[in-house]
C-alpha cells in the first residue's frame, strides 16, 4: 500500500502537489522532511499531526528528516501569525533543540540513519548575502510572494510585514534545495499554513536542479467544538513531561469530545484502520471505553508504556476499572477485563466493587471482608480484626469503623488477607 493512501485514509492530507508523480515517487523508498520551529523547549500536541506523519512514513520504509530551524529560528516564520515573533538568541535555540530532539526520539527511530535530525543553521548561517541574492533571490517574484496567504495576513495586519520576515520564504526554499542536494530529499510536508513556502521550495529545486520535488500539507486540526488542537483552559498541552505530566497528558485525551474520538484515534495512534472504523458504531458509555484506549495509546507513544500504565492505574483508582472488551481495538496493549481471569487461574479469588461505594465512603473493613467471603458474617469479621488477622494491601486493619476510601485502592484493586494464607482481591469498577 502506498503511504499516500495511508495518510489520506487516516485524515492527514489537506493538499498535495503533482499527485500522480508524487505517488510514483513514494512507490520507492524515499526521503521526506518537515521543519520544526525551535522557539520553545518543547513541542506540543498542536504539532502532533506533523510528527505522526513522519512516524508513518518511517513505518512504511521511508526516511524522515526532522529539520530544526536553528537558522530560520533567528528570524521567525510569519506564517499564520498576525504579529512579529520575538527574536530569540542562539543560546536559547541550542537549548530548545535538545528538548525537541528528546521528544522526537519517542516517535522516530534515529538509529543507523533510519531518521535524521538536522539543523538548517549548518548551511544558512554561513551564507553570503550578495551571492545569495544573485544565485537564489533572482528566482523569486515579489508579486507572487506577496500573494501567499502567510504574507497577505501580515501585510494586512496593523504591525505589517518586516523585511527580515519577508526573507523567510527564500530561506525555507533554500532548505528544500539543500536537502534535495545533500540527502536526495524531494518531499516536504507541513501544516496548511506552509503551502506557499513549500511551493516556493519546489519551484526553486526545479529551477536550480531541473528535478521534480513534491509537497504535502496537513489540515489545521480543531476539536468538534472549534478549539485549536492542543489548547485547553490551562494553555498548551506539551510533549515535555516536565511541562505537562504524563497523567495530565493522559487526561487530555480522556476528555476528548465524543465526536472526535474516531478521528483522533486515526491521527494520533498507530492502531489499524479496520479496528478504529468500528468505533463509529459505539454508543453511550461504550464511547468512553474508546477514549480510554485513545488516552492509553497516545500516552504510550509520547511517554512510554510504563507512564501510560501509571496514568491508567491512577485513573482507575479514582473512577474504577473500565470494562474493555477483547474485541474492541484488540491491537491495543491496554490492560483488559479478561486479565481478571488470570487472577482466578493463579488461585486468587476476586470479586468486583463499584467505585461509587468507595467514593461515597459506604464501606468499612467489616463489610468488605464479609462481602468477599473470607468470613461468613460481620461478627466473624470483627473477631478477625480484633485478633489482628485482617489485612488490607498488606497492612493490618486496626479498626472496625474506618472507612474504605480511594486511598485504599492500589492499581485499581484492594487486596484482602485473612490470617496468613487466605487472600481475596476486590476489583474496583466504574459505574
């Protein structure tokens, strides 16, 4: 299957150039690139479409290049902006590059040249102005440049377009030319606001090298309520775990609107198309289970499986363990209800308890041990506790009247022990 079809089916593509020729180019192992702005030490969820597109390219055998704009970052891209960006120092850019590289490594495999992380400062900062104008600038029409959407927005704004920003299109086009020469990279991808810059690069490659180059743009992703992807009332959702913790990241995906679940599963996970397509048939509480899988998979990709499991279990301790059917997106590695059968097969009896009973503090140890069947009556439970033989999660119970709360939940369950050898596990489930 051509990667172009995969990206189309999953909702990545807004526009392409020379589609049939591009398809032929992608039928063979090829190299593509996307530029990343180093104006912050972390990427955020708003840039995930670009990152996931590169990851899909790599999975299909192509070589992705993540180009950090160490050179262009000293100027600032006017695309999509109504005011001039703050100029940052080289020291800030170098620091931000390290953070970006660390995050991209979660999505891309940079080992053995399978993906490349490059910095356009390597060739832009050594350019000489007069040769650049003579060799590169002569290929650009000012009339065409000012018609680009990114420039029109700035020209019409109160602040206007500065001369330094006007040069940005030339520099990004020069990047494409350099990458085509150095790495045989003939495909540039980016957000829809990059269309003008990408087309300018394609034209420059054609004029200077007499070669065909291609472009793909991705749509601006908004939620069903019209909010820009990755924006919350608290601000941006960052990929850096120091700025947005894995638990907060997990909760961001859990809180996805029902109408966005299937679309976000396609864009932000690697689960197969045929499994995700069945989400469209879910109704009511079932859609919430799909959100749990979305949150688990997205967190696993960005922060690793251990962080995803920790976030999952922390959520379970507060809201109960969801009933995730084996047939729902079976490729997901999320813990499922069927794993309860393993407890029984290992000789540990178990039963379920609704999270509401815990949140409402309706249960005491006496009631918990009685309902578990470890004792036959409440009086026997009291006798067990008074003799020091009752344990919850390995800790001796000292009071008949203490309330069972979420503090007693560990990994979505409560482990009871009567005496030395009798165990019972209470699995906490959602309402």
